[in-house]
């Protein structure tokens, strides 16, 4: 641990674990599933806290019709009747853009089958040193850590030379609506840290992800004479085999920051629907899936690669050559993103984490698309560091270790002091 200045030592001491856990419990208790009314409720809660912490708060209703039609909008996979953006700025002695942005999403994915959970997924539980519940890991633990860092600055009586901004966004899970709107509104900064769960690492790059839809056409017949029909299910099996081979090819020579990840640019079929009668040969199948984009690969190039391979798969099959599968792109579109190589934000975050007691974090990349690529595309160098393990996100065992939330809050407080300066 480096020698700390007096303000740094004071803010580390001021991080309040009990208050952190209380805010995290309150966040998890709001079932802010994307598209639900609670997605707006949690944003108002965060805005209220930021106001109490002395921030200048910008709380605004998102123009959903504009977000649905703008050419550069990231797309949405759920329907919304309302949505809100929230930015809280800790004032600095100097005007200008914030020196540091801490940005986190407050929306969560649905809990899925409730019987698989040991308890109500939106009833936060403390057990084994961790806070359990939907969104605890992805990523309300990170949001709570950011709020804890801002609270520590206030408690320690530290006054910043340059502003610090907190961006609370919605719609990250289905495309990035909130971050896109926030940046479009003019909220920027010199650098940005997103406290997504990183399992003790610093994530400087992520692959992209595209959502696609396949329509397979067969020929109906009575099941008792199925040889007179052409099953769309059997056709899809052929297509799926070809896509699996295509997926394997795209994993070659992956960025070494992915480590031992098997599918850094995976292709997965998420839904399949076929047929309308058990004793009929199904003449139509519709499948939807997720397709990985390589780091640095343009989205259009990734789309073209899948379109080309699907054309080849169909051309090699007698029925599909005459009745090709229809491919359409829908839902969220995540480009890849990364911190510029050699950028000083990486060592700055590593030093802050180490000085907060978290050791020196390794550098990694993740396969999941995130808001990083939106900030990076807007010219804001960005990386991830946050409490929790992404492997536990979106599942019934979701949880975040309290100790990691505290360490993250301490690291963010130090990073804020070192990035924004003290007056």
C-alpha cells in the first residue's frame, strides 16, 4: 500500500459498511426489471439519495419515441411506457466536465422460475457474508459502492477541485438505452469506470453481441405419412449444426484477455418455436439467438459473416437451397468496446484498488456486451471494476460479497480524489 495523503486516509475511514449494506438492500428490494414501472422507481430512489449527498441532480424523463427512431439508438428488447435518466454531480472548485464518471445500471433481468430461488428474489438476504437477491451482483452492488464512495467524500469533508459525476442508467440489459440517452444529453467526463461485477479483475475490453431471428420453412403433412412432408424442426437441426461449426471457427485467435473463456464470441439459440399440431409435420420454425462480435470487429462485418455462412449452409442442402432460411436482426445491438491500449486509467484503477486493500487486479476482457462501448464511442475512455462475479448474474444463486462492495467503495473514493484533485 502506498503512503496515503491525509484526505485519502480520511475517506477510507469514512466508508460506512452498514450504510452501504442498507442502500444495497433497498436497491435489491425494488424489482426493477427492464420495462417495468419499478425501473423508473429505482431511478427516483437513486436521485433522492444523490440529492441527500449534496450532488447537483439532473433527473429527466427519457423521450422514448425518439429513442425508438433515432438512427444511432442502441435498440430495445422490452416495451417501456416511461423511463428516467439520472446524473448526480459532486461540484468541484473548477468548472468544466467531470474528471471522473462512475456509471452504473439499475435495471435487472427477470428472476425466471421462482421455485428455483431459495427465497423471494426481491427480498434481500444476508447470508455467508454476501447479499443475495436479483440484481445484487448485476449490478446494484456496484451502484451501492459508488454511492458509498460519494458518501465517504462528504463525511470526510473533502472538497474536490474538479467535478465528479455519477450516472445511473436504465436499459443496459436490453441494449443500453440509459447510457445512450445520458451521453446524448451532454453528460460526459474525462474518464469513466463502470462497476460491473469483475471478480477481482479490471476489465478493459468486451466483445459485442447481436440479437437475430431465423425463420425456417418446411412442408406440412400428416404425421402418419411424415415422409410426404418436410419438417422445419429437422431442417433447423441441420442449420444448427452448421452454426455450431461457424461458432467454433470464430473462437480462434481470441484476445488473450479472455483467458480460458471457451466462447468469448459465442453463438447461442435462446428460443425455438415450431408447429401448431402434434400430429402434423411442422412447416415453420422460428428461432432467436445471440451472436458474439469480436473485439474491434465492426458490427456490419459481424452481421455479414453470419449472413454469408447461413447462405452457404442453405446452399448445401437440397430443400434449403430452394427455400432458404430467413435471417433478420432485431433487439439490442452491442458493438465491442475497449479502453485504448496504454491509457493511464488502467494503472490508476489498479493502484486505487490495491491501496483500498483489494490487491493488484489482473486485466481481463469479458464476452458480455456492456455500456462500456457507448462511453468509448463517445470519446470517454472507460473500463470496468466492481464487486461480484458475472458468473452468478442472471441466475437464482445471484449474490455479492459485502466485503467486495466495501473494497470497491474505498477504491472509488480514492480514485475520485486522485482524478478530481482536492482543493
